[in-house]
């Protein structure tokens, strides 16, 4: 088990954006996080990525309780990496973007070079290594952002709508990359999406969020829920909601 | 009209001949303004960065105060510093009045708020995704701050250029704290004021041409760096 979460809430002002009694995320699986806009998907990803604390609740990461203090979170962020919906690349070369996380981990230069080449190969962007990162297209940016995240060899990769702002060709490429890294490196992946095709083709488990709550099997208001149930695609985590 | 044309032609000849007195005045201006800009940058950039990057009570009030200081007249700064460094001031024994050091102190005070506020603006404009990206890649607080600083680098350089442009063109502080001593504290602006008083326009116009040329160069640099912030 990677995450074991209980009684999690996130409140902004007087609005509860997340209210999750129980959520477990298994190691090496791909989770699709579905839900309408404003359902709390990105907030949940931010909490899973240790980028913002929950208001209440307990989070265990690999059986260790998570304390939301900066000194405690930084090592966790080295193993859980998030790629945003509109990822931003540092205004330098693609190479240096990917090198950033490796330098932080004090990986020697020779090893860094190899990892960078490998990561760029994985996303089909090797010939862009010396290109200025801010000149890339949306799809290329997304792929480099994934390469940057993969280079640091995370245990968990969180992707917020990884294909929402890219063309069809890049969508297929990104889905294939995610499938490949999960298959080869056994990286746990949690991604948000509105695309039901992606859900069926990529994920092992499906999580539905609606108004901050994980939907139950009866799937109130989720017509997709029944379809996924019929196809046997609903993961075990749904029973925890 | 003849006066202007004659002065302009004589001034151009003076510039072309690299008149030693004129060169000395320009050198004093560049030296004093350069040192002031370095000191103000060393203090203003980190201060502005911290104000922009950190959250603390009274932050908005502090920024409002800094913005108010942008409009501080040079003569007010001149008076203020004079009160400290004149013979009767607490720093009187240091004998700073009518020295280049006094001018540097006054000019540093003048441009410190400019550099700080422009740095705050440059940092505040940086997309928050840079901070979040650095954090999710495992950066600690200092490494994250450095990422934000790096992304704001062109805006910060632009702040320093604006400050230099302001300080090299000021006259009040140089006159009140420097005393316009020939070959020592005479700057382009104080020399121009003196030549005007004497009714001799040639050197004044020549210095004016150089000052305008410098201002043009500074503005070109500013627009270059400002343009780079939009890449």
C-alpha cells in the first residue's frame, strides 16, 4: 500500500472541497481520478503530492504517518512527483530542466547525463535536449514535464489531466508513456481526466469525486459509474468510499 | 536660435575632442552612481525578494510605504543625510560632507526603494507554477527560492538599470552632499547647473548630450531585459 488515508477533509473558508472517509492506493497500480470540474480532483492530487496539507485527517505513506511540516515533507516530495495540468518548464534548455531534480538529489554528472538521455528517449524528445524549453509546443512541454518527473525515478507519479491541452497525436504518446513506465518501472500513477476512453484503456482503478466526496458503487449522478461497474473496471478503492 | 546652434556645435566639438575636464566630470558621475547602484542592489534585491517571497503580517503596508518612498525628493534626502553627516550631526566626526562617499550614501537611499519595489514586482509576476514545480521535484525552501529568483532575473536586472538611470540624472543630492567641487564631486548634472548659472552653455550642452546618450543606452538595456521577461 502506498497511501492509506482516513477521515481526510480540506476546507477553504467555509467550503468543504474534500471529504474522504477512507482511501487506499495500491503500489504499482494506475488510478484514474474522475469527476466534474470543481469536484476536488486537483486538491486531492496536491495533498497526495504533499504540496498542500489537508484540514483534517490521517495520511500514511508506505505505512508511515505523514506530518505536514516542511522538513518532513521535502524527502517525501523526492519520491512523489506531480505533473500539473499546464506544466511549466524553467526558462532554460530542456536538458537543464530535467537535470534540476537530479542535481537536487546530488546525482553525479555522468550519471545525470545518462538518466537525462534515457528520460528523453522514453518520451521521444531526445533531439530536443538543447532546445530552449519555453519554445516547445503544449504537447512537447507536457512530454518534457513527464520526462523531468520520471528522471528522478519517483515511486508515485501524479498527473493532473495530462492530455487535456495536447493534440491527438501527443495524447496517444502520453498515454503510451504512462502505460510504459507503469509496466517497466512499476511506478504508481494517479491521473485526473475527463476522458472516459483514457480511463478504460489505461487505469487499473477508478476513483470518482463529486463535490469532494468519493462516489459509492451506486454512483449517484455518474452514468459512467454503472458502465464501468458493468465492465468490471471499478477498482477496489471504490469500496472504501 | 543662434545661441542653441552655436552651443550645440561647440558642444559636439568638445565631446569629439574628449575634453579632459568633461571626461573627469563624466568619470565622477559614473563612479559615484555606479557604486550607489551596487550598494543599493546588494541591499534592495534581497530585501525585495524576501518581501515578495515570504508571507508576513504588514506586508501590504510595507509595500505601500516602499511605493511612497519612490516619490522621495532628492532635496529631502539631501537634507536628511546632511543632518547626520554635517559637523553637528552624529556622523560629523567622520568628515563625510562634500565627499563622494556622502553622495553615495544619499544616492543609495534614493534608489533603494526603486530597486526593492521593482524587485517585488518582478518576483510577484513570476508564475506560481515555478515554485510548485520546484517543490514537487524535491527542492527545499532555498532551492525553490533560487528557482523563483532565476525566473525573475531579467526583471531584477531591469530594476537595477532603472535605478542607475535615476541616480545618474539626479542633481539635488550631488549638489547638497557633494558640494560640486571641481575634479572631485562635480558630476554631469551639477556641472550643467553651474555652467548654466555662469551663462556658459558649451560644456553644459556637451554634458547634456552625453547624459542623453547614457540615458538612451540605459533605456535600450532596460527594454532589452524587460522584453526578456516576456519570453
